[in-house]
C-alpha cells in the first residue's frame, strides 16, 4: 500500500482510476484495524466507513463494466 494515499471525504467523488480507489480503500482498512487495548472512536470511524462505501461501490461498478466487456467479447 502507498503510505501517501490520502483519504478523502465521503462527499467527494471516487477517483477515476480503479487502482487509486482501491488504494484508498486499503488505507481506510488499515485505519479501521483496532489498536490493542484502545476503545474505537466511533466519531472517527463513521466518516471512514461512509467513504469506504463510496469507494467500494465505485470499484464494484468498474469490475462489473469489465465483466460485461469480457462477456460481450466472448459471445462475438
């Protein structure tokens, strides 16, 4: 994972490139890993989960678009 990946706000659009969106998702996942002995900060977690939902939906759309293209080529 790229340590310089910044996490955007949930109201910002997902990056155009799949790799950028996926890297941001990985950065969020790393931030959401619980620290041993610490109580999770729900106020900090909520915006991360909202952003992750935006990114996951974008990544899923990109994957489905590629699957559709592959399916169209296979049936030609």
